C-alpha cells in the first residue's frame, strides 16, 4: 500500500486499495477494518469509520500523508538506470546490458548463460542443475521493453512487465473498441487476479513464457489466440514459432534453444464475430495457482451455436517425476465435438467421454484431484456455452465488483455515558501502524550477550555420526557450541512430544542439528559455514504412508483415539452392524508472518531460573517446552511476550526459545536467537500434513417401507 501511495502521488481510489491488499489474508483483524482504514487515503474519503475524536480518548498527533513521508530513492542507484552494469561473485558473472547489441555480444562471449527477466521464477527451474558462467539480465534492454501496436495485432517485448501488459490491454480496449480486442479484455481480467501487484511490477512476459509453469494463467489464453513467438540466436538470425503445444513439450521446458533469446510475442486482434473467455478454479480468488483452467476463442453464429472454437486447458500440475505435466494443451476432439453445439444441444455424457481421452491425469497427482480437475474442464465448457447463449451485446464479460462492507456501531454521547457498543482501537494499533511498536529484535542488547546461530540439516532422514566444530571454534568471536548432548530432555512437541530440539536423527532438511554460540553476530554467520556435519542418509520418506510403514510409526502417530458407547456383541454378530471406514487427508501449510521466530534468554543464576523474551502465540506452551527441555519446574521459567496474534498459528512452537535457554544456561550469559527468513521457512512455522484413518461401527435397523434408517432402541 505504501508503494501504491508513492507511485500515485498519494492519490488512490478504492480499486487501488483492494488491488494493493490482494491476497493478503488477515484472519485476526479481518479485511473490513483494514480496507476501511486505508479508505481514508482515497480521494472521496467515503468511509464508515467514526471520526477520530469518537474513537480515541486523546486524538493522535499525526501528519497528513504526503510523498515527503517516504524515504527518498537512493542517489547511488540512480546512475545505473539506462547504462550497462556488471558484477562478479566467485566464478559467476552478472551482466545487465542496456542494448540488444550488448546482449548479443555477451551471448557470443559465454559458453553457458542464463537470462534473467524479472527473476520471479528464474532460479526454480528443475532442469538447470548446474550454475552457468553468466547471468544476463535483459530487463533494461530498450528494444525488449517496448510495446508496438500494428494493424493486425500488438508485439510485446519479452522484457515488458506483466503490469505493463495489463495497463496496455485496458488502453487498447478503450482505443480500438471491444470487437477487435476480445483477447486483450480476457488478458486484462486474467492479470487482475494474477499473483500480487509487487510481482506484476517485476515479472516479465518473456520470463513467464520461458519458465513454462504448468499452472500458468497466461499461457492457455495466449495459445488459443494464435500468438507467435519471435526468437533470436547468437548469429542474429530470427525465427517465429507458434505458441502451441509443440512450443511447450512439457512443464518447465520450451523449444527455445540454450543459445536463443525470446525477443517478444505477437498477439493478434480478434476478427469480427470472435469471442474470448477464460475460466479458472483456485482455492481463492487471487494470488493462488489454479487447480484447473481453460481458455476459449471461438465464433458464434446467429443462433448462438458454436461455429468454430479453440480450447486450451491448463493447471494440470504434478510434482511426481513419473507424471508428465504441461503448461497447456489443446483438446482437439472436444473442439470438434462442440462445433454446431449450443447450451441446449450438447450431451454431458459425450463431453466427458472426449475429456477422459484428452485430459489424462495421473491419479497419483498431489491431492488426488485428477477426477475433480477433469470435471472442472467440463464445467468450464458448459459455462462457455451458457455465456455465449445468454449474452445479447457481443458477450460482454461481467466485471468483478468491489468488496461490500458493513460496519454497525453506536455513537456515544459527549459524556461517553454508553461506551459498551463504541468501537475502540487496538491497544497498540497506533504504535504498530506508525512503526513504534517494539518487537523482540528491538529489545536492547544485554551486557555480554551471546548470539545463537543454528546449524541446519542438509539431508533428509539421516543419522548424525559426527559434527566437527574445530575450524568454526577457531574463528574470532565464536564462544562455543550447543549439541544434542547438552540437552537434558531433547524431546518436545505441541501435541505429542515427537520432535528433537537439537536433532540427532533429523527427519527433514532444515531441522536444527546444533548451534554456534558467538559474541559477534556477523562472525557467527560466517563461522557456521565452517561446521562439518557427517550424517548417514537413509531412504527419503516423502509421504506420510512411508512414515506409517516405518519403525517410527508408533512414535510419530501417538495413541489411537477411540470413542465408544454401549457394548459390542463380538465378531460373530457383527453382521448386525453397519461399518463405515475411510481416510481423510489434510494438506500442510506454511505460515507467513512478519516477525520471524526469535527469543532472548536471561539466566538468573539461582536454582537454574531463566527468563525468556519471545514472540509467540502461546506463552504457556513455550514455558512448558523450556521447562521440559531444561529439566526444571515450570515455576522457574518465566516467559514474557510483548504481543500475541498475527501469525495464523505459526508462532506456537517453543523449541527456538528452548534453544536460547540452553545456550544461556550452558554459558551463563544472556543468549539471543534471531532466525532469518530462510531459516524460519526451513525449520519452523509449518502446519504438517495429516492422515486420519477412521472406522465407525453402528447398530442400525432399516425399515423397508421407506428405507429410512433409525437407531435401535434397547
């Protein structure tokens, strides 16, 4: 929202507010008060928020927002705009050319290189295991950043940002009318809910095509539009390729050769009578990959029947190596079947017969969604037929409305005689909104304070044989180390004590296997790279079924839960009972919060007492974990938490505070743990997968007259 205000010179409307907040969930506060708060920046300032004097007993002394409130753009970075820049780290070079000629010279110079066009997915391509000699950033090449409009279509340079594509689609629709810009209208709607505004400002069209993600929203729409991709090689020769299935042989792969560059893509205007639609199904409206999607481009006759149609389906992602995913795919037999069909003249049974043949999905795909995904494609086709028959004005697509809001409250009198229903602000809302709130990293340093740098496992399902700290301990600023041998009781857990604080047998990559204790934070970060961990790696357990079958199953699963009422009559008379059994699978989640896991532990010296400052949602749980790990009664552990909430359940883990307490106890000095974002994502904050196997036995008597079951009464 801060960037939006700055880019718009402080002038925003409600559409800008909702776009800036797109995909940002807040279960604790809720969307309505957040949107209402930001509406005060809007020009119309129509908001249901009560006046400041009605909410605050003492009105806040806050300045009106202007651009002067924002920090200025760094002067040292301004000279880089429009100029060639280069840097080197280790054996890898990074170049940012400003012209196509400079880029071609670099392509001829290096044997192996990789283009960076936005970088949102550049470093996640599984088919590039080796580090290239050079990275070539193409976002500042002027010829690749242009949008050129021709009489038959528009040429987008490969370095044009996704947000620029969206803005141009809206502009060309206004200038050329709706009939010739059906595809551009569809692209505008697709990009409105495509990732976050920050990513749209960075990601590029060429980078997205080169990434070839199997859950792309753009690729199906561009495929049905008969787009052409222009490619340049090192010799200067250009060629055009159709953007179709042959261009994407499989996920994360295109037919563009390693020594070729995508110059751009040509998107044609639609012909008279053509219509364009796009449908998707995701777990939420915005900022989420589609479960399945489909794009349509076709012609409709006067009777509302399909005379011609092109359909590309996507969203068929799969994480299993044996399952071949693809960014998008034409369904030719289904397209032929739909010709001459309309809303009332097609058969669902025949449609599904075609889709079963043309949309083969491996049933082992994540989530077991193969049948659901295929049915979604059928639903998209039926919606397409319904939309082309119900529109009377050239198939204008409905626009998404703004968020509706309701805020009911009572306005108190001047004497505040009835404050019960009066809306009140959060007790630290003003401090948090203005940046004055104090978090654990803001706490002042204690005298002789130590920093605890965790050592993370690099292997999956392994046994630690030896950890060599010798070279790291010789580094300046390193005081010592914490290992599993220093932990009196190494097991902890939120519900079941099934996880080690300092793992001797790590079960996942990123689990803490030790820690360096240092007097200097930067020295500790450098020294942790010198620690050598020797571990015996075992076969990876990628699925919960593997864990259940292993010898760890009993330890991980915990006791079996049984709910029983009444007396069973033994196995011989079980025929009188109805048995229902099955399995429920719950997927995992990664909780994203602004403050990473952190803790400061102060040893008090008397009877092992310790005070722990930590950012947590469960101070009692942290107290229980620390006391158990240290082998102390709970009354000797004091946990202080500045604020609770805002982590969606991800800040309930207590092993980080326990690690700080272990270091403080061993070295008898205050110890601080501050995880980086990468460490936090690797080792904490996850809600794991669950498999629930259930079996229900019920005694039921059926009345054959109306087949209605009712419980047997004794």
